[in-house]
């Protein structure tokens, strides 16, 4: 899938001092109720066309899920650090990714009002894996494999980051988990969310589920289009969405990278992006001048 992760802290991306996050399930649970009114939205000014989010997703409180993601992300980054695979703040590739995020983030809130309060974080993990993800709450990670093997330029890498951010903004993980629970597989988790169980377990369960989540084809199309618009508004070339997926297609058959198993590339995906490039071209031109 597009993966997920979590971050630590109240410090902004790029900050050298990120205090270790301390997970508090009970606090997150209380916040969940208070924040339930905020949600994914369709901005009036949106140029790409995507549908309304499913109201089913409200079965999983957004704050609870973001807290679980933060915990999971923190664990993943700690493990990477232990293996000396976590890029330091001084790493030029990581700095490049953080500059990208800083351009994209100001355009996220119209897609989800909760994003204003997210503590976005961007990390780079040394791994051959062709993968990247953004967990609920804005926790982003790229693997060096996706940058190196695909030889991505800034415009193309920004398309991936925008795509991953879009999954988080459109709350695709929340919706998938809610649907799982609605079919019975996660009823124990749901009951816990309602205050009937052990909240610490809930966070761990949600975090684990995030790692094995698969998005639907519709989710992927939405993420492509919303990501394309975010990137265009941030002055990244819309046509790069097409060249990116052409590069992905060329990777097919070369060992089946993880990203491709959850992101089928092919003529349909490329055609859809190509058809949407003209819709955001004016946004890109305006952003470049600005
Ligand atoms: Zn995706």
C-alpha cells in the first residue's frame, strides 16, 4: 500500500530536536469525541473530481487512529535508527524531501480540516524497497529505493508525496478499518473504542492493522488525483505524474517492488492522470509565478 507511519512529537519536520512521543491512549480517546466533527472535505476550489468520503469511517475515531499511527511510526523509525538505516537530518536526500513537504503542506487543509493540527513528519529510510507512505496524522516516510531505482526528479518525487498525503487527507485508512470492523472482523476493537475494553491494546491493534492495510482501486485513483492537485498548487509540474507512472511501469517485472504490488501501474492509471493534467495546469502556472 501506501504505508503508514507515525511520528514523535510536537516539533516540526526538519527540527533537530524531536522529543520522544509518549503515547496516551486515554487522552486520545477523550480527544476523539471532541474532534469528531472535523473531517475530510471536498474543497470548493478543487479542480480534480473525487467523491464524498464514506460516513462509515466515523466508526473509527480520527484522533484515536492518528494516535495509533503515531505510535506505530515512532516504533518503525526507532527500529530503523537502531539498524543505522534512518537518514540523519543533515542527509541531502532527506532535506530535499522535507523541502518538498514544506511546499505541499500549506495546501492540505482544504482537503481535511484536521490537517491544520497535524504534526507532519518526514523521514528517509535506507532500504532497497521501492516504497513510501504517509500514515494518518501526516507521518511520512520514503525508502531510498524509490528515489534511487526510479531516479525520480523533484517533480516526480513530489507526485509520490502528494499521493501519499492524499491517502491520509482523504482518510482512506480510517475508512478501510471501519469497513473491516463493520463486517465483524474488528468488533472487539470497535467495542474497545467505545470504552468497553483496554485502550492500550486498541492503539497497538490499530497500529498493527495499519501496516497490513490495502487500499482499494478507488482510493488509489483518488490519491492520484488529489496528489496531482496538491503538487500543482505547490508548483510541481503536473506532467510529472505521467512520467512517474511510466517509470513505475518500467519497474514491473523487475522483482515486483512492494509499492507496485499495491499500486498497479498500467495504461489505465496513466491515461487517467494524463486526462487530469490539463485540469490542474493553470494552478501550476499560477503557483510558478507566485
Ligand atoms: Zn496509494
